C-alpha cells in the first residue's frame, strides 16, 4: 500500500478533472456564448484553438482567452472545454465576456463585470484545479 505524507497534497494531473460523459458540440458552445452575450455586447467571434489545446495540456486552468483582433473581440477556447461540466463552462464564458466588457482591466474586474452585466457570479474551484482554481459560474436573478 502506498502512503502519502500529509504535506504532500494529492494533485490531479491534467485530464483527470471533472468531465462530462459526452462532449457538447462546438455549435452548442457558441450558443452558450451568444445567450450570455446578448443583449449586453455585440456578438464576439468564437473559435477553438490548437495552440490553446497544447497550452491546456501543460496547464489545466488554461481553457480560454480573449483577443481583440476583430470587433468586439475573439474568444478562443481549448477544445477540452467541450468536455467540461456546464458550471465551469458558464464561469469561463462569463469571465471571458467580462474581459470584453472591462478591456485591459484585472481578472477580478472581469469577474465583477460578469456579475454586473451578465448576472453570473463567479467563484473558483481550487479543489479540482491547481493554483487559483477554475471559474465556476452561477446565474443569479
Ligand atoms: Zn481572465
């Protein structure tokens, strides 16, 4: 039997994170983005990124990013996002839209913008994800 010292907290490797049994489609992801976007923002461009797929494989928290290459912005996702349970997707999407609503501002400002304009409260799951944890979104009324 293997033993673990108390200071050696068990860490999950990439790929062992909470996953749905079946991935959603890319179209479903786009619909989820647009549902949250409207009517607060012009529709962003949404795409999957091979580069982010590789980055995600090294850093489990890296699922999405925004860049402002086209109006109002491009949201890029690692394809692994399609396997995430919905609460994480909601948190990630709301957080990235928060960056578009509060461009150039901090991570905390993006979360605040998500709460204020999209009515999504974002917390971080540190139990299943390293470091700062992964966004968990909850819609509020
Ligand atoms: Zn961010």
